C-alpha cells in the first residue's frame, strides 16, 4: 500500500512533515538511514509506516520502557499489531508477544537494548527476517 494512503488511514494526516517522506522512502529502499528531527518532529512515523507498507515486521530498539509502552498502546489503538519485550515485563505479556511474533502478525516489535543483547535473541530475530532495525532515542 502507498505510504501516503497509510499516513491518512492510520494517523489522519494528508501529508508528511518535512523530511518524513524522504526518510520513509529511504527505509523502503532498504538504505541505511539516520533521521534527526526535533522533539515532536514525527520521527516515529518514519519507522512506523514502512513495515505497514511492506507488511513485514520491523524491530525498534528503545532504552525507554515508558516510551515503548506508549508507542505500542498508540499503534494498537490505531489497529496496528505492535508489541514490546523488556526485562521486568509480566510473563503473560511476554508470552503473548512471542506468540504474535511466531504467528507473524506483529508489524512493530519494540525491545530494550538489554533484550537485544541477550544470548540467542539476534539469532531468533534473524529467522524472522525483519524489514529493518530502528534505534529510537539513541541519545539515551
């Protein structure tokens, strides 16, 4: 599906903000992309739209658990399958996220840096063939 159509469908915006469209296009081309935008500049859309267009899972690494939870809640409210994995998470929640991963229904998987570094995690994700890996809040 067209990124512009998805932007309207899920977020209600007619147009991308400055630099968002270019970032989305580069990600869709499979190019390494560094997107630096001010707070409130819409960085999240730059990595949330491409997996919806491609209908594939993408991995988002974030050091801020509260931000991950907010992003997952927001995406779920929009009708997008998203989940997160982090230490201290309820085991039932982890099970449900892992089940969604196994079913191939997730489009966005948010993980903490320590989860990414766990033994075997990268290898398990590699089998899923994620569209890309995004690092959010890299300054943290």
